[in-house]
DNA sequence: TTTCAACACGAAAACGTTTTCGAAAGGTTT
DNA sequence: AAACCTTTCGAAAACGTTTTCGTGTTGAAA
C-alpha cells in the first residue's frame, strides 16, 4: 500500500525545501530550470496531487456545493441534481447531497453540518415541514454568514436570496385554459394542502382561470390531498360523487392514480375524462394512456440554480445583494389523456 | 454579516490562549470551572461550531463518502443513494455524489478528484464504458492508497474489494421458471449487450433454466439492445416475426415498451403474452397493466454498501483484507402482466 | 525556610498547502 | 576593492483545529 505523497516527503527526498517543491510544481520563475524539472519529474513519478482539504483550509474555499432536498427518489429532484451536477462539473465544483426527508429537523441538522466549512454555498428546496412551520432561521443564519443560497421549486418569499422556479400559477392557468378550450367545464383539481408553496400557486392559477371564464368554482371539485396514503380514497370519492369532465393534478402520482381508478370504473380516457398533470416525469410518459403534462424541466432548473450560485461565489465579495428570481418556462406536452 | 467565529477570536476576546478555549469547550479537567463556563457561555453566544475542514486536515478523516454512479435519473440508482444516505446520516457521514454519465473518462476524473482528500472511501457502480474497456486502474490506485471501495450492482471480478449485488443469475432463473410453470414455452429475452455485467448474468440465468427444462434455446428470441434509441425498433421486429408466449426483460423500460407495442397490435396482456421485468421501479407499479417484477431493493443495497464501507473505515488499519460480497435477496412481485 | 504536589494555563507542533519576504551566492559595474 | 543587482532558494506565516508538554503559581508538608 502506497500512501499519498506530500510536498514534505518530496522535499525531504530531494533535499530541498517545501517552498521550492511547491514553487517548482506551480512553474514559478523563481526556481531554476534544473531543480524545477527535477522536482516535476519526481512528482509525476510518485503521482503527486495536492491535497484538497489542505487547499480548502488555505483558500477558505471548498469548491463544493451543498444540495439539500426533501427526497431523491423523486424523478423531478433527481433531474435537478443532474442539472446542478452538469454545470458544477464544468466549473470544477463537487456536489454534496443531503436529504431532509421532508423533516424540518433533518433539514436544519444537515444545513448546520455543511455550513461549518464543508461547502461554499447551498442549493435547496424546502421540506414540507419547513414550509408549514415557516421557520427559516437556519437559512437566515447561513445567509448572514455570507454563504450564498439558491432556492428552487419549493421556495419562500420570506427568505432573501436567489431563486429558480417555474411560474406555477401561470402554468396552472394555461393548462386549465387548454381544458376549457376543448369545451370542458367541470374541471376537478387534485392538489396538496396549501402550505406547500407550489400547491398553493397552482391552485390559485386554477381558480383564476375559472373566474376569468365566468365559471363558478365548485369547492367539491377541489381535492386537497395531504399524504399519499389517502390518495386513492379521496379520488375515489370524487369520481363516485361528482360528474366531471376533466382533472388537473399537481403531480403525476395523483394523475395516474385518478386515471387508473377512472378506467376501472369504465370511464373512457380521454373521451369521458381528460387528465392533465404537472411534472413531466417517467410515469406520464409510460402510463397507458400516456398523460398530457406541464413540463417542469428539472435539468434546466438545476443548471440555472448552479449557474446563479457559482456566479455569486466567484463574484467574491462584490456583494451585489441584488437577488434575482429566475423563471423557467414550462410547456404543455400533449399526449393521449386529453382530447385532441 | 457576521462571519463564523473561530477559536482564535474567542481566545483574543476573552484574553486567554487558544488551547484554553479548545480545552474548555471539550470539557477538559485541566481548566478551572470558572474559565470553562466563561468560555462555554461566550462560545454559545456566538454560536461557535468547529470548522470541519480544519478537523478533517487534523484528523485525516473527512467523514464523507464518495458515491460515483452512472446516472442519477434512474429510479434504481436514486433508491441506492437514498439507502446510503440513511446509514451515512446515522453514522455522522456526509455523501458527495458524482455522475459518470456512463463515461470512463468522467469516472476517472471524478474519482481522482475525490481521492485527493475529499472522501474517506467510495461506493460506486461501474459505467458501461468502464465495463467494456475493463480498465480499472483508477479503482486499483485508490484501493492501493488504502481507501476502501464498495462496488454495487455493476461490479467486476477483476477488482478486489467489498461488493453488494443481487443474485442476477438466480433471479433470472426463478423468474423464467415462474413463466414456465404457467405453461409458457416460447419465452423471449430482452437484454443488454454482454459487457454489462448484470445483463450477462441475467442472460445466463435465462439460458440455464431453459436448459434444465429441456427447452431448446432459440437465438431469435434473445434480443440484445445496445441503446434505448433502437429499443422500439428491435422489439417491434420481435413481435412481428416471432410468436411468443412471454417476455423476460432485464429492465423496466424494455418491458413497458414491449407491453405498449404488443397492446397496440391487439395482443392481450396477460392472456396472449406475459411480461416479467427486472427492477421494481415506478414504471411497473403505475403502468397499465401493472408489471410483474423482480424487486431489486435499492434502499437495502445502499444501506448494506454504506454499512460495509463504514465498518471498514472505523476498523482503522485492521487490514482485514478479507473482502466480502453481500447478496441482497430479490422477490418476484406478481402483478397484472402475468397470468395467475 | 525549603521542597514538592496540585492546579491552571500557555507555547508549540502537527495536518498540507501557498506565498511573502529575507538572504546567500555569484556576477557586474564603478 | 566597494557597491549593487540578479538568481535561486529557504524560513516562516497563515488557514483552524487538537494535543502534548512545559511552566508558573499556590498551598501544604517537612
């Protein structure tokens, strides 16, 4: 077993000082070509690579980005990580991933853990519990210490920092509008409880478009689902008790569940019922029938978030303080679950 | 903006030495209760937390695990990460994730990057290109330096280290056997090219069970799919030209594609055609009909891999050198795509 | 009064870098 | 021969910890 070689060892071996070795390897003109070449050859032979930890300590920069998300087993979040990793890689950064499991406490612990020197900045999406509690002291703390933070998707207006989102409200508006344009009137909404920021916004978009078309809002058609557990039950209830033309779901899971339940009742898709879902993930693409979705380009969100963070990191202490919120455009991807 | 406070600053502020501060915070008996309490109060007030980088440098331990996988936008890999993260978290470790994008070069670069002090060990699954080239010098290098490595799923026998896999061959055997037990004879296999280790093993299991039942192997029924691009095309060819009773697919994607193509041709599932797939992911659960799968418990694999790595890390230099290969059991999850 | 132990604390090294500054050696100019 | 410049290198500080060892003070025992 050959342990990693350090400057000190090279110096000792060649009988020169550590400074000479360091300078030689960085091609300093201070060093004569003789010794420079000698050191470089030796270093190459022993495959010397500077120790990242020592560099981090010296430069006070780790070149790593901390990512904190609620879940990784979620296609959307996985795509965002993928996007972040792409630009991080291009810029010589590493990413260190922590999962909050939708828990406030885990989010805080992870953040404090990483904030103690492990990362230069954060990219994160808030856990449900954090959004519910509206307690952002851990974020504020980190921001106060001068570490940049970029929030995406699940954000809060109470936190001053860069953000990347889609225009949830507009997307919901347009998707619902699409359904209305097909002559559908009784449109149900499958959404989450209101404290989830995106759920709330999507609900607002839905309400607005109904209002703009003079369609009366029927509260019975708005199903707020707290946990995935009671998803089936609540949707079943809707299908049994209400006659509806279409469904707008705030995620794929609700959509595919509704779709399967409807089909099992003999309801024809899209003839009797149209379905549109947020998040263009795996399920929509491979379900039968395939589902019309609002694409939420995770890769692009991730890339954008990483770009914003790195830009701020390399800006040094310019202290722009001028935080931006980037909106990633969405597209309606029309598939088999809606009438053409 | 209040930057992070250090021992030195506290020392200066309280007019004591750095050592005194450090010892006070670690409750050393060397320090009088007076100063100890004073220092602790001050530290708490200024929310002092030791700097991880400095600790890493001193202890020569980073308490982070490097994960290198081909892709993250793959449900299976996402679940493995999730499993790793669980035990890592329990043991006070962080995980730093790098993606190889199935590229040998990226795998090497990422590995060298992380090996220079950033992590204490690695958990990884080989990229396709690496498996094809059979070039493992980067892994060997790291192992020689004394960093533990745990391979999962896509492994190689040429590398001596801990491993976590499922018994791909046995699982394929049993799944095919299940199909045969339902009276099905003409069973097609949708697999990958042979250099992907798991593809090869699953193919072997398929071949063995046919042999054991005295069923002649028809090479026309074995479809080796290189890239997802020509997936449709090749499967279509199979369905057009051969009459088959069942399909065993080495992943969900092949299975759902076959399923959809078959249905579009009026073939009834499972009456006319049964389908079984490896990897119990999202697609199988939500496709219509739902797909019978061989569960490949990613969480459990991740947890096991992390446990093995951490055990070796904490073992210090015991140098067991006795590498283990853990087999995670699989289950056949019977759903609608196979006759009952 | 001397000696010794206990107590409380500080100096310094170590981890592996980079960088600033100083200095020795050699050569060149007056 | 004196003064000065250039070349080439090394010592040391710095990043933030922890830990070993040394040291000064105090009080008690001899």
